[in-house]
C-alpha cells in the first residue's frame, strides 16, 4: 500500500447556506480499507459522492491512479472502475432484483442469430450464484417494492459487486444489516481487500472501523480533523475527535417503575404482502414506564408487527388494545388520535414527505389539531416555532433550517427529524423501529437518552432493533422474535446477549 490510488487535493464543495467540504486533502492507498468517519452532516457522503461523479467540486482536484480527473458523472466514474453503494437506495421499485443488478450490463443473446434479447434466465443464474458466493442471499426474481429495507440494501451491494469495480465506495452499507450479516459483510470486505480492491467505507459504527479498516479520516462540519492509523487509535479517541467532546457509550438509567398496562397485544397474526403469516399469534403487554424491546434477525416479522400496531397494516387475527380500547381495525388517523407515535424503519416511503420542507414535515401528524389550524386555516407561525424548537433540541443540521427540502438532507438528519416529530407528540405509546439506523455515535447516545426519558415520562415504549447493544442499553424487558413468533420474554437483567442471540437464531426456545 505504497502508492495513492485516489487523492483529494484541497476539495471544497458548497451548497446554499452551507460549506459541505472545506479545503479537504487526503490520499487513499491502493489495496487498503479507508474509513471516513464523522457526525451526520459532516460532509462524508458529499466528499465520496464527488469521487463517484454525483457532484463536482467547487474548488480543488481529484486524482485517480496518478492522473487528474474531471469526474463529471457516475458513468465516467464507472469507466475508471469506481463503484458506489449509496446510503439511500438507487433501485427501480417495479423491477426484479436481477433486473436492477444487471441494468446497463444486461446479458444479450440473439434469437435465431438475428433478433437481440435480454437473457434474464442467465441473469437470474448469475445473480443467484453471486449472492450465494458473498453470503448476501436474495431471490433474483423478487420485485424490489415487495422487499424489506435490509434485502434492498443487499441488492445495492450486489449491484456493485456485479460490476467488478476496483475502487469500491460503501456509504453506510451495514445500516440495516443484522449483527450476523454485518460480521459476514466485514469478512467480505477483507476478502475484497485481499483480492486487491481498494475500499472506501463511510460508517458511523466505530466497532466496524476497528474491525476492518487500515486508516480512518475524521471529519467535523466539513473540515478534515485528522487521519488516524486504526490499529493504534482507540474508539474513544475517534469518537471524541468526531463530535468534539467525550462520549459515554452507556445510557444512564434509573430503575423502572411500571404503571398500568398501556399496550395489550393479544394473539396477533399478520400476513405479509405475499399472503404468508409473518406474525403468528403474538401476545405481550407493555406498561407505562417500560421499554419493551423486540430483538430478532431481520425478516422475522418485525416490520409487520410494528406496522400492524401502528395501524398501517390490518392484522388477519388477534387484537391490539391501547389503554383498554380496541384499536385493531382503526385507521392510521384514529391510531394517532388514540395516542400512537411511530418511528418507522423506512424513513423515505413512510417517515417523511421528501418534497416537503423540514418545517412542513414536523406537523404531519397533528396538522389538523387546534394548535396548528383553526377553521381550516393553517397556523404557519406555529409550524415555524415547532421547527425551530425541534431543530435545536435534536441538533438537526440542514442548509436552510426549516425551509430545507427533506430529500436534500443527509439520511441521519432525516432520521433525527422523524424521531423529534414523534417524541414531541407526547403520546402514551411510542414505537421505535430501528431508530438509530444511519446515525453517528453521538446521535445514537442522544436518541437512547430520549428513549429512556420517554419511559421516565410514563410512556410505554416499544423498541424494535437489530442492534443488541442498543436493546440492552435501553430495555427493561426483552422479547425475542423468531419466524414470526415470540419465543422468549424476559426482564433485561435476567438474560444475556449470548442467550438472546441463541433465541434469535431459533437454536433455543423458551
């Protein structure tokens, strides 16, 4: 790893109201795993997106293999053997997995030696083999819009691997993967490095950086703070440089004091889009002042469970009782009015209206209440006041404050906006589904504090997460879901992470 394969020289990139990258210079060596670390909105994704041709720098130069390049488009980046897995999916929803992966590189054959056609049978075989080889199993014939977030992420990864790029950029690639999938993916990265690939890894997960990266660049508010040798740098040191102060990785919690039952789920059965039972006769209760956490490997019914309790999906059997009232067949609006707040896993399709401003997204749940509208007239002053309050309280960074269009914000800041909106409703039940996906270490700990604060306020909290560290940092009670059924419910103090992992894999049952 003696020669630079990529060099950023004095890169500056501006957007309206913000300097995303401020005179950034760094070199990435051939054959290394180079991590870029920073808070949400620090400029990490912007920097590497210029290497992939998504943006052009306002100042500075990009050199690839010792040659100055003007990377004007992703197509040109592809010609330089540069590939990128984006944090936000770049998939065609009504295409199949295989159609998305081979798009632009379709295997073409000729019928009767004359008429060209795309050989999708070959594409399906190739994708099945590729997914098996890298441990990222997908069904090539599944349609993207029918897949959960974790599976869509695997498709993005496979799309780049199919193109055999030499310089591989991964922007938060493990944000929706399970611990087991992450471990497998990190092994894939090591294998790619051993095969001579150069990997640029953007992640908020310090543990992943320590596990596989050779060096790490730390950014803060658009500036390059330092480049560290990962082997000699501690996670505490990296975290402090990233946020500018010490971070505690454990949330302080007082003993829980359970109140009355707020949520009573009785024999709930939910079918997925294909008509199969994704949730099978699940029953549990959550009390006021309790964080009830559901652990499980992705795809075991968590999405369907959360969506049915929030009113987005109608169950095929069982009941959802909130404060003694049956809300099983109520509309989404009626769920909100009854007191259900929901942070969904899919922030783009469910959590936000991406073409609305930040100010317009905050009141989406309560816009029709007297606080925000009277006699059908919107109270825009209250919209603005709420936007300013939540933006400050949750450190939501955006170019134009409340007037920023939601899709223009970084993924982490979009997530913080959803969490701020839902917590601000002060409901008796709040559902957190993968709440810290894509957030930096400082933001994660801040969200954990908010989860515990909601518990201490007397809310019933349903936390569904793939991250066992998150579950055990916040939970009073742990439930494990496997193949759509709850196979264990235990006080968090009476079960270990290792035991939980065995229940998650179905090796152990209650």
